[in-house]
């Protein structure tokens, strides 16, 4: 199997005691994305029991809504999501090749469980740095092998090809922060009908950032009424960052009550001035603690399902066409590694 591995990656693996035994599969660099997915589906077993984690590789940037908590807020969000979902009985959790940020948080949460943690790296020399950090406790010294049961999969002649394969292998995928590369992964997940689990308060792409037209606009609306199997709808709406209703006004003429607070009077005034008078409630964003609690309570019920997952974001006809054109451009590796 290691014969199909890029020579520089093979050399690094052989320098780390026990690392070669952690290689679960190597897809030849000249395989197309479709061929790679077919090979890995056969190697990893039933897709419905695989969970994925897509997104950023560090906690350098704080979320937008909860930015007062700094980057630590994103870390706490990831801790809540990973700890809750790790009890779901997933066969595998797949992620990129980083040992830092959310990927480390999810790996450490799932490793003590029965789930197999799989790091998916491109089969190119570009992946050497990521591989070193995954193999050693001290990547600078490369002296102490990391004690872990996680496995490696090497696939794709570029990071873009790897991204497409990674997102396509899972039944459900978390979206954490992220940038343009994560957008490509989300597109691949949508194309294959994977369920989407966006942590919309983790910053970056997941929280609404736009990268030269690459964004997730429409995601929350598409998922708002279709929670994953067994996840309660009320928790799901909070996870998606949808506003919570404020308490409704009490019956009776509360505007004349001497005990009515200014907030009540303002709310009643706002209701009277509403264009259509449809809504009796003023929406509010969940507090940070409410959001984290929804992650813990809702995702604790997340389970694999052999049925078609409901929390999909299907392509439009135009998106399908553009995606097919994009995939054609990355089906075959164009990386310089092909010549080495």
C-alpha cells in the first residue's frame, strides 16, 4: 500500500516509530476524485456511520456575535459540539491533516470513544508539514511519537482534490469557521447529499463571511426546519443561530400598569407600529451560554441514520452545472508531484 504513497511522505513515515501502521489507505496520485471516493468507500465501510469535520485549523480568530469572548469562545463552541456528538456511535470521524484548532478538539473528543479518527491528507509533498505535526508531540524536534490511535488516509494530487474527497465521504459534516477551502468542501458535501451541521457562531465562512463571492448565503434558511435525525427542532434552531422569541406581553392593559417597565412599554409601542402587526414577539439572539447549551443538548442526540438525511442543502440547476464544471477542472491532479 505504501508503494503508492509520495516518496517524501513515505520517507517521513518511516522515520517515526509506528507511524506507518497508522496508514489506513493510500489512493494513487493519478486517481480521479470519483475513483478515490469509490476506493475509500470500500475501505471505510458504510458511509451512513461516518461523521466529518470541515473548517478552520486554528483558534486565531474570534466569532462575530460572541467576539467579546475572543477566540476562546470558538474553542468552547467546538468543545461543546465535539463532546456532545462523540457519544453518537459513529464508526469514523474524518477531518483534515491539521493538529491544531478545531481539528485537534474534535480528534481528542472522539479518540476515547469507539469511533476511529481519520486524518485525510493529500498524497503530495505539500502535506509533509501537516504529517509531521500529526506524528510527533514536538514537531520541531521530531523526537517523541504522538500517542494516538488515529489513522491516516492519503488521497488526491492537490489540496483541492483532497477537500472534495474528504467532504464526499461523510453522511454528516460539521462546518466550523473556515474560508475558501472550506467553501469547496461544503460544495462537495452538498453535491453528494451529505447532512450539514454548521456551527454558525464559530466565525469565518460558517458565520457569514464572504470570500470573493464564495459564501454560505441561504444555508440557514435551507436548514431551519429540517433538523438531523433525533435532534430536537428547538435546539436545532438555536444551533443555526436563529433568533429566540422574547416573552409575550401579558394579557390586559399593561400599558397603564404602574408596575410596567420601560422595556415593556417600548415593546408594546413597537408592536403597534409594526407594518402588518403579525408578530407579537421581539426576536433576540441566543446568549453565549444558551447557544452552547443547545449544542450540548441537541447534538447529544445526533445519531447515524440509514435513511436519507433531512438536513441537506440541495443544489439548484445552475449550481449543479457550475459544480460539474468545477469538478472537471480538479478531477485529474495538476500538482508538480506528478513529475517526481
